[in-house]
C-alpha cells in the first residue's frame, strides 16, 4: 500500500483496560470520534480480563475503584471480585459506544515517529496505520515477570504465572509451590489451600497485611444509590477523603506509622500461634514501604497443617525438587509464580521509536523512566502515557490517577486543535527534568524510599520511578491543563509532505 493510502486516524489508543477505555470514553465525550483502540487480546478489560486466579479481587472499594463519570449503583460487595470489575468494563464499553472503535486481537509491534509528516507510523499484528496522537495505555501491571530460575527446564510438572492462570489444570490433591508474597499471592494462598495436598510458600520478604473490612452491599444500599445518586457520590467522596488523609503518613510522616504496624502484628498474632512461624511472617521494614495488603484469610491459611512457609526465595530447581536460597527443599507437582510484572522496564518502551531514532527504552536507559506530568517523554511528540512514570499509588484507587491523565489528554488534543493545521507537541527536556526533580525531591521523605525495603516501586538502580509522592488532589491540579510553555510546537508547512518543513518554536 502506498504511504498516502495508509489508514490515518486522529488518535490511536493502545490497550483496553481502565486506561484505554477511559481514554476512549473521554474522547467521545470531547466530540472526537476519529480514533481506534488497539488491543492485543480478544476482549476488553486489561488487568481484570487477564487475572482470573482463584480469589482475585480489588484492594480498593468498588465505589472508588470505578469511573466517576460511569457510577455503578449495583456493586455487590465493598471490595468487588475480578468478574464484577470485568463485567463493569464491558458495560462501560457499551454505555459509551466504544465497540466500533475497538480493534481486538491487534498487537502493537512498533510505533515510529515520522518527523516529516508529524504522525506515528504504527505497525500492528493486523496491519499498519498512522495516527496524529498515540495514547499508550498498556498498563503498569500487564506483562507477567517470571524469574529465570536455574534448572526450571528440568521441572516435570505444571508451571504458570498468577496472571495467566491455567484453569484446565486441577490443583486438587497436588503438591503446589507458590512463589512470591505480593498482592496476588496473598489472595491465591487462602483460595487454594483447602484443595491442595500440600502448599509450600517461597517467601523472600513477608508483606504487611491488615484486616480487610469486606461485606456484601445490601439491597437497601443499592436501591438508595440507584434512586438517590448523590448518596453513591457521597460514599465515593468519603472513601477518597480518608485515603487523601492517610497518604500524608506515607509521603511526609513515615515515622508515625508505628501504631499501624502494631495493628498488623495483632493481625498475625490472632491467626498464627506458632512463635517461629509468627517471626517468619513479621516484616522488618516500615509498614507502607511495600504495598500494604488486605486479607482476613491469608494468615489463617498459612497456619494450617498442609502449608509450609520457607522464609527464603526460590533459588534453584532440580527435577521436581525446589531449592530455596537457604538450602531448604520441597517436592512439588506444580509451581505458581506470583512474581509480579515488568513495571520499571515497561515493555511498550522497547517498541516506540522517537524523533531521534532511539526507542523510549533507550532514552530511559540511563535516567530511568521519566515523563512530564507522568504523560510526555521528551523526543516522543504527541505520545501520551496513561499511568506513566511516577503516577502509581500506594494506598488509593488508580482510577483517580487515570482520570487526571484523561483530563490532561483531553486538553492536549484540544490544544492541538487550537494550534490548527498539522502540529505536534514535544515535551521540552528541561521541563521534563524540572518535573522529575520536583517529584524526586518529594520522594526523599516518603516511606517508599526510607522504609528499609526493596520493592517493585524501585527500578534496578534503586530509583523510585513508579509512585506519585503526593495526594491525588495535587496530581489532579498538576494535570488539569497542558502548559504550552513546557512543550515545543512542531509544525508542518506546505501541502505536499515532500517539501514540508518542520518549524520548532513555542
Ligand atoms: C491482580 C491485580 C490487582 C490489582 N488491584 C488493584 C487495586 O486493588 N487497586 C488499584 O488501584 N489498582 C490495582 N491494580 C492495578 C491495575 O493494574 C490498575 O488499577 C488498572 O487496572 C490499570 O489499567 P490500565 O488500563 O492502565 O492497564 P491494564 O488493565 O493492564 O490494561 C492494559 C491493556 O493493554 C494491552 N496491551 C499491552 N501491550 C499491548 C500492545 N503492545 N498492543 C496492544 N495491546 C497491548 C493489554 O492486553 C491490556 O488489555 C491491580 C493490578 C493487578 C494485576
């Protein structure tokens, strides 16, 4: 196909989780209809489509973990399970008329900035297209990370990652190893413990776990929310406000978190009577440094007779024998890796080639991930990330951050319209630097950097490139508008692209 005949769209959104669907709904509400949503899977839902492991549920109450512009009065539980959140995202897709924009089973392989035409050339598994603007919503926790354990090839049994659960494999009566103690693992352990013959937990670092105040939402409450929608708003507001106050302890006063640690220690003591096991399960770092997990069933499950907790990471595999770093061993039939995701090495960054011919991964190789207001990287014009660098939260709903980034995206597209003609916005390196310096300065005091743990919030060089060191209100106000002074405006002049000029200047 000749270049000029290639399909052209105003905006290409990559991914159809909360970020991608939110961006699509927002564009439609802004009156932009010339866009596509490119999704590698066969259906929408992102995280909540891929994670189907037993016990999978959200750690944030549903009335807060949902779009403010698409309230749902009928959440069945305070903390909804995966299937309900996935169904909600399907409803959002229909409610905002997003189906015609979806390109499912379409994986983005490569995106290259065309400096002459000021557009992104996108190569997908379903063909090529070009887009004026790319909104990358490929998710922070989307590509599973499986450690390359020596000898894994010799293991004769079943192996899978928590985010790719094999429902055809029956765990009943099997000896199972759970590797990892993150948010997924602590939901999986109590869900499978009653079924398996034996469960061995490989624990490199114990998490802090607080009780989960979870219950059915009554018919009365649901009816109230349906008939008087402001009551659902009020509920959301309360859930949000509590977390806005709580986050101050994480960002400014980590030394004040001692009483919360005592509460978490009581949670262990209530369920675990064996002092040796209690000691193994008690963290030696400040609470909040790693994500605080919520469960009423994790510790009771670990105290059962068919469970062993090895306080050491999985170091080696020799046939069906798993060897921990401290030398202890376990014979197992199946291994479940709850070992997290590629977070600080975002896979999409390898596939995006910017104005100077370098990939985003190469551009970030020395500095770590960094973007202006979590959205724009210098040298990658008209390319916005949803849940970009330093936009993660340790204690509240990611949907709040996503909605802030949608505001920024909407204003970005509006600004391009105002500029008229063919124009592009490229974040100025000094603006990215200034933003990043501010974020890192604030990060110094936070529990994530001072709490004495290593976590997936930190990159290979110990930099925190994932978490937002403030309140969601502060991020909302920082992303309300695009400040053109922070961007170079690129323009194409002339009708024929072969004799176009790119003019740089604000
Ligand atoms: C088990 C689990 C529990 C969680 N619980 C919470 C919680 O309690 N509270 C909270 O705030 N957050 C939680 N999160 C974080 C959660 O990821 C975010 O809240 C949110 O769902 C992210 O949405 P997203 O759209 O950015 O990414 P995702 O939902 O990950 O969607 C990304 C989409 O991009 C697609 N994609 C990726 N690469 C490509 C490509 N190259 N081409 C085409 N498509 C591509 C993927 O297939 C996927 O559909 C949890 C995450 C996990 C994994």
